[in-house]
C-alpha cells in the first residue's frame, strides 16, 4: 500500500517536471533535438534530487552561524 502511494506521488511530481520541460520546448518552437530528449529524460530524475535535498534539510544537524569572533 505504501509503495503504491510513493510511486504515485513520484509519478505525479515527475509528470509536472516533464510537462514544464515539454512546454518550455514547445513555446520556444524548437525541434526535437537530442538536448530536448535529454531534458525530458532528466525530468524523471528531478524528484529524486528534490527528495534528497528535503531529507538533507530535515536530517542534517543544525549549526548556529558564527556572527562575530572574539579576540
């Protein structure tokens, strides 16, 4: 059950990224070049990167910034 929900969410997010990439190519009236195919294929990888950055943000230890250094 959880796996099917995860795959559905992944496919939905990936579809949005692929759709935006497709519309960008369509509005520029470019042909079907190798780079356009590569951009559409990369749309399937973006949700993985988004998940990795989100996991890093949630799981990374918080560090306080050093505002001033004392001598």
